C-alpha cells in the first residue's frame, strides 16, 4: 500500500515540529525538532489518551504507513509528542481532537512513566476519557478505528503488531485499577 502525498507532507511537517527535550528525570533541557530528537536517541515527552465508551470498550486504531514509529501498527491510545510551551494535559486534549476528532470531554490524568527503547525514549503521561459520539479520524495518521472489549484488545495484541509504548500505558492503567 502506497503512502499518499498528503501523508508524506504530514510526516515531513511532523518531523519538523519542535518538541520538548527532557532528561531521565523529566526535567526540561530545551526543544528540538522531532526527527532530530529521535535520530539522536534523546528523550521527549508524550501523551497517551485511553478512550473508552460508556460500555467500557477501548478505542483502538490503526496507524497509517507514513508514521515514523510503528507504521501500520495498532494503537490503544490517541496521543503524541508534547510541543514546546505545552503541558501534558494540553497536549493530550490537542492530540485527542487531532487524531480522533473528540473534543469537550473530561480528561482524567493517571500517571507518568518512563518508556525506554532504542528508537523511542519518552516520558509518558497517561490520561483516559469516555466518549460515545462519532469519531472523526485524521486520515494522515489514523487509517481505521473501533471500540473493543479490553479482553479482546489484550488477546489481539498477542497476535498483531501493537505499539509497545501505548500498550505499556494500557497495562499500567489496568494494573493500577486492579
């Protein structure tokens, strides 16, 4: 499946975004372009928003093939990198609106944790929200989405490629609720 010119342009703009650069303790060190942060193996800040419906089902979506990390993978959370001058909460609200078209919902903050893989190092802030309205997918980033029972999502993650960072956020969320 080919990447559209619209997706390619979106990816280039995303790579050029200036995001917060932090240390191992989540203290701000400055800002740099997303692509440079990734290439240098430095640490950024990210948000993960677990979107449930009132039946308790979780929204999972498939990332487009143009994504720099985990292209075509399934994702259990909306979210993204925290921009310069932006709080974790503001980033979460912005990302939820951009990716899934969800606005005006109460975001519940849960925890922050450090995720560390060679190609993806970030401080993660986990939020959740409940939404029963329609989803409006951002075509440059999300190819499809659906709500599924948690048990189905966890079983599916054993046989399909899921984003390891958002899956870690979901598992931590589940563990803390138990």
